[in-house]
């Protein structure tokens, strides 16, 4: 009994210390902040993914804390089982203890592995958006304004985000970023190439239109949003970007597929005042008006 009481007291102390540490950490983040409470910053590249990474890290911390506590709880339960319930049946005790240890441990390991897998994929997407944002930086020197992670309103209240939006003399560009790992290539395909025929994306492992459909839907939403806010039609060009891939274009469609290095040339104006996508040029007043609408949606990052 003395051992059981000791384990129970230790578990209670462990949980109490963890709770106090979490509470103090949360309060410490808000104390002595150098900014006013209403300070809001513009979203940076991959802001939505950054927030997902933070939540995933918090979930992993919780699971790891549970993993530290689990052996203590199970050992206490085993001691209680052995001393009070089935002292005359060692096999039943062994089976019960194995189940008590195995089932929670299996669930915990599966949850940790699933979260780690999600975190790896999220971190990959976040890095891809940072790479595209870096490729867009030179456009700022020519008068273009770049917004990242622009929030959008989908059907039935389902929100989404446009990875990047560029507003400049050449028009408005909605950029969707897809960061894909390279897989084993089929016969006749290169492991580092994506083929675009104007309708379908052919990856080394297969074909789909998911990225094209998403880029087209988000571009349509942005055009409708700007028309509603400004009372005028604003042409928006859809771009789909694959960091780390070489794009082979065999046709043209509603969405143009690019590598990040191709972005500046695709967006900058030609001497005629238009891009290769035949987007009308915008005057400074229109650029400023559109930018203010987008900035109002993106300025929501707080401490």
C-alpha cells in the first residue's frame, strides 16, 4: 500500500507541476509586451501553415507529456491489481497488465507518428511558400505589391487562403503554391518534371487536376471579391507554382503553371504594357485601391 500511495502522490505532483508550467507560460507571453493590444501585422508567407505548425507542436507536447505520465499510471494500476484483485491468478494478472500497458501505449505511438507525419507535410508546404515569396521579392522594386496568405470566404462558411497575390502595373495575379515530394517515376517520365498540356498535370507517378481546379476557384473568388468591393471588373490571372520542379508546358489553359524562378518574368510588364497573359495594365490609383482592400483582409496577425 505504501508503494501505491507513493506512486499516486508522485503522479498528482507531476500533473500539478505540468499544469502550473503551462499556465505560467501562457501568462508570460502576454506580460510586458512592447506593443499595444490592438497591434495587427500583415500576414507573412505561409501564415496559415505556420499556425498549423504551432498547433501541431502543442499537440505533440501534450502527447509527450502523456507518454511520460503513462508508465507511472500503469505501474500504479498494476500494483493495485496485483495486491488487491487477483493475487491468486498470476496469468490473469499478466494478461490484464499487458492490456493495460499495450493498448494505451499503442494508441499513443500511433497518434505521435500521425502527428509527426502531418507536421512533416505541413513544414514542407510552409517551406515551399517561403521559397515562392522569396522569388516574388524582386517585384517590389518595380512597383508591385505582394500579399501573402490572403484569407478567402468559401461556400457554407468554409474559409481558405490564397497563398500569394501580386498587384501591380501588369494587373492582379493569384498564385497557388503546391509543394510536392518527388516520387518514383513511371516509364517515359522524369522524376523532376511536371508536364502541363493546358488541362491536366502529369506527374512522374500519375495525372490529376486538383491544383488547377483549386487555383481556378480561388482566382474566381478574388475577381468576384474585388468587383464587389470596387464596383468594377478587375481581371485576375491564375498562376500555379511548383517549387523545386521543372515544368514542361505543352499547352495553355486558364491557369499558367510555373516554377518560382519564372514568376518575375511572367508578371513583369512587356514594353507594350501587357504581360504574356494579356492582362490590362492598372494605373497607380487602381493599384492603391486594390491593395487597401487586400491589406484590410491580411492585417490580422497578433501577439
